[in-house]
């Protein structure tokens, strides 16, 4: 592109069109959702760099979510995209938690590319969100989700937090290579289904004391069941499990992002999966 195809903002030039190949299409700067434009600024403030693919993917997903009507229920959402790790650590939505995620642990252990997603070393790497489960408005208005792109076939944790059996929130995808599990507030109310493959978009959603469900790729796999327990004071981490402030069950899987929301209905979960899958497809990494 030549300089005429850019607008000047401060000391850098920003393209007026974001163009991708194939399914992504293009979007003009003026047509971007304002939240995506804000995300671009936060990526730069975090020291990272966005790409045309990441802008178009984020814009498409956010507009789909807003069209479905559940945007206000998303508290934190990261699509793990952009040119570099610092961009990957900048959530698209960050109503609760740190302005940016933190890639903790051995720096050399992290492997990231926009084309594949983010992988830790399975030893001490975890992504710290500082999203405390207490940020959910009530014990019965909670949802957590993750996009799993690889399955290492072992027993590890994709995301979670615990301060004891009565305050435990986690997702264990294809744990032990045989089944996927989710718990919201209490291991005694953990639900699971046979799932040796362990790839795709997973969401656990609790919308009442008697309606707790586990979804894969927008489809309910188990539930509704009754919930129990209460929200933990500790914060949710990814690629591991935060046990009262100490990481454990570290994962070497590659993830394509996560979300922390208020409770979503089945229709909202399906719509959200559609938005996430659209973004992953634009980024060239759907499973």
C-alpha cells in the first residue's frame, strides 16, 4: 500500500481498510465496531501489534454477538489473535480483571502464532486474567468457555480456579483422554461427558440453581443439573488451574481463546459459538 491508503494518527499510519484473503473479506476503519477500534488501541498500548486478520476476525465476531443480543453478558473475552504474544494477551472485552492478560511462567515455554493459537509448556506456564469468580453477579449467573485446538491426551486443566470443594470453577477438557468436565462453584456438582477427542469450543453455563449445563460447539452435552457451592475469591487462569493462589495441572495444549460471561441460555451459547467459530475460521485455525 502507498501512503494515500493510510490515515495519520499521532506518529503512526493506520490503514483505512483491513483486507484479508478468502472468507475474511474486508472492513473499512470507519465501519469497525467501536469496541474493536478500542481493542486496537489497547493492543498498541500493551506493546503488541494487531494484523488485518485479527481486526476483521474480532470485528466479525463482536458484531455477531451484538446481533444475537448477549454482548452485555460478556465480562471478559480473548480471541488470542494479533501479530505477537502481547497482542494475544490483550482481550477484546475486559470488563473485569486486568486490562491485559499476563503470560506467566517460563518465557521460553510459550509458543504463539496467530495461525495456531497459544501453547504453554505444561510445566509452569499459565495465563493470568485477574478475573475473580466473585465478579460474577451471583452464584447462579455464571458462564466460562474455552476454544481447544489440540489434545495432548493427558490429565491437565484448560482453565480454572479453586479455594476448596465448595468454591471451585474449572474446565477439564478430555481429562485423562476420556471425558470432559466442568464445575461451577463445587466439585460435588461437576458434570461431564465422554469426549476422547477434546477439540472445539466448550462452555459451562449456570443460569439458575437448577439449570447448569455443559456445551460443546454450541450443543448441550449434559444438563440441566442443580448447582451448588459458592464463588471463589481467587482468580481464573488459563492453561492451568489456580488452587488457592498456586498453579497446578499445567497444560501443553494449544488454545484459541476463552470467555468469562454471565450465565448464557442455550440459544445464546449457540450464537456465541457461531461468533467464535467465525473468528477462528477467518484466522485460518478452526477445528
